[in-house]
C-alpha cells in the first residue's frame, strides 16, 4: 500500500484569476510560481469535464513549501456556492502570521472589509490570536498568530 508523503497544494476555484492574484500575491505576499491555461487532455480527465478549460496559477505561501493553486474556469462556466463555516465540506486556508494586528491594519487600509471580526485571543492561555476573513470570492481565510513557546 502506498503511503502519504506530504501535502503538495490546496486548490480553489475563483471567479477572476487576476482579482485573486491581487489578493493572495499583493496583499498576503504569496509568490506566483507559474501561470498557464489548461484545456482538455489530461486536465479534462482529472476534473471530469470533457470541455474543461481554465486559467490557473500556482503560488507559494511565504516561508513554506505549501502551494495554493487557483483555477478560473472558462469552460464549463462556474457558479458561486454558499461558503459558510457551518456548512458540511466548507474549508478554510490558515496562514501563520508574525504580527496579526499589523497585518489586520494593513489589509483594512488596503480596503479589505470582509473580516468576520477583529483579531481575538485564543488558545488555553489566550496567547494566540486569530481572525477570519473572506477572499474576493468569499473563500474563508484564517490569519493565525502563534503564542510564545513555553
């Protein structure tokens, strides 16, 4: 039996690749490693749509080997779905941050207003901090600051 060796990437379908790149690259500091279009062939076989055609990008999360893959479907046409934390199958992407308050203020100054609320203290001693916000398509993003190590 083959064994899992790690986690390679997380993919999200977005309505506009350019708008999502502006969020993940320009505001959160992810590095764009590749951009391309995929149509038909093996890609269509993997996703199960014979006419599949996407614009896509691979981004590296800062100080990480984890990749975020973004797909903008040109065919078949996509449609938004409700994304709520309580809904079965809902996921979120959690970024480790060193200065949550500073990033929160920078994002607010950049016009981001999709926060669920201000940063909150969490963890057994309240030394960790976190918040949720939505990306341009409503995908939930968590920003998480670790507490001091014991």
